[in-house]
C-alpha cells in the first residue's frame, strides 16, 4: 500500500499544493538547499512544507545576497 500525496497550504504564500513526501516522491526532492537554508526554514516553518515556488524564491533571494566574506 502506497501513501498518497497530501493537499496542503503553503505557510509562506497561502497557496495550495500537493506534497508527496509521504508518498515517497515530492517535487521538492529535486531542490538543493544549503545547510544554513535548511536550518532557517526549520526555524521559520517548523514541521511544515513550502510550495516549490516559495522554495525557489527563497533560494534565489539567498543567492542574490552579497557574500559577507567576499571583501575579506
């Protein structure tokens, strides 16, 4: 017996999406997050899933931040 994807709401944007983590495959499995990004998401949205659009937006915003050590 396979688990079915869950219809959930994204806590960041409020949009609905289908989370397939319980079913063994979710779109977010292909997203590559750094450890600091994972830690921040766990603090901001404990135990919750974000939609793929929000995950991509957060990654893009993080990529656009200037590196603090670039000038060091």
